[in-house]
C-alpha cells in the first residue's frame, strides 16, 4: 500500500535531533530544554495522550517523536513529500498529519495506517468531531476554501462544507456543542452546523488572515462551563469571544506589543493563552486580554509556527527553525 511512498524510521539514531538543557541567561531563564535538528521549521506540534511524548512536524515533510522525560528523540518517519502544516491526536490514540502535498496521514505507533488524498489541495488545519460516545470523524481545512469531513476507518470523504465568500481555511476547531469554528484568509470566523451543512454564525470584525484559534480553559471548582474563543491574525491583533450564549459577546481585544503577525496560538490553563511570532512567545489573560508575560528565545529568533501546551508540567513547546524550545511556565517573568 505504501510501496511508492518513502518511509523512514529511526530509533535513537545518530542523525536524530539533539537535546540541550538551558544555557541560562536572563532572557532564556524559562527554557527547560531544547531539541535541535535538521528539520527546517517545526511547522506543527502535538502533545500525545500519554502526556510524555511530543510529536512534531517539519516543513520538509518528516515527523518526529520526542520523550519529555528522557529529553530525547524516540522516532522519526517520512510519508509526506512536502511541508506538514497540521498535527492532531485522535480519540483512537492515533496521530493525524496534513500538509502541502494534499495528503492526510493517519499514524499508528510511528507507522502510517491510512493516507487520505485531498485532490491537489494544501491541507492547512485539522480537528476531530465526536458523532457519538465512541465515534468520531476527522475535519480538515484546505486552500480550496473548503472544510472536509472524513471517515478515518476507510478514508471516505463524508461531507464538504463551502461558502462562496470563504477563502483559504487556516484554522479549525470543534466547539463543545459539536459545531465547527473556522478561520480563514478573509478574516472571518465562521461557525458551522454540520447536520445542515450551513453557517449559523459569522464574526466579521477582523482585518487580516486568521492563523490562530483556541478554546480557553477556565475550569475550576467555582467556574461554570463557558465557551470562550480566542482569535489571532497576521496583523498581530486578536479578539476574545464568549460564545456560551446564543448571542456572542466580545470580551476583549489584544495586540502583539511588537505589532508582529500571530503565526501560532495555544490555550494554557487558568484562562491564559499563548501566541507566537518571531522568537517570542506572549502569554495573555483570556479574561481581559492583558499581556501576562513574554518569553524570549535568544537562541532562535525565527518565526514560531507552532505551539503545544503540556499541562501536567505547565510547560509550553514552541517550534522554530531547526529547534523546538520547551518552556517552563512556572519560571516565566510576569509583567
């Protein structure tokens, strides 16, 4: 099935990425450790369910798996022939990757189980939607201005969502009620009802391409369930929306202090979220949009295309050029 696809696996080989403990400086004091390798840009990151393994994708098409306890690379594989832009762990404990080569790969234990082809469309984003207690479907966004829903057992395309005015879909997530939120190049957030295939809500006050979408975590003993959506764009600005009620409420806005584009975003704990630009990670409050802290990586000032939160350790991983930096958020210097 994969005879024509280059597949390479290496376990603890000499060409693997190297791990380095932090060389402490005032700017890098929050860095716990770094993974260095020849993977060009770390274009996507995903923490796996065992909480101890971080998966990373390369702009050259390879995937890497890192153990966070031993601080070592445990595997690498290549099926994609071009940049991988999206990684997500599925409820089946498998990993899904999508990229520039129009394919979505479902991975099982470092090996490809299924390859889906999106007909010459660049796959930009991935999510999953639960359709019953034990069943789910895969949701993908692409540069053909569509959202597709896939069966991950046999690879069938189940549904395609389109809007005539929608442009490239850069970001996707599934809301707690099962609706899909998408962010695209036209600066519009669309909320989709998949049962009818229609758009039920548009949030339109964005001026640039949307690259970041996150659902905030406000969990706690005295906190009622809330659906709070954060949006970031290439102008370096963003908004925080409360979607709990039928009428969305704009909670606050925020602006990158360097007025740089927001290329990546991740929800953290306690209502915080992170955004990435050039060599910096900004931590924000989801309550009022206030800047909480700034993490500066003097080792790597390239674009941070990916972020992944590691809640059990309160760590945050950021992907740059030939480097993945893992930050200890407990050591961040708050504003």
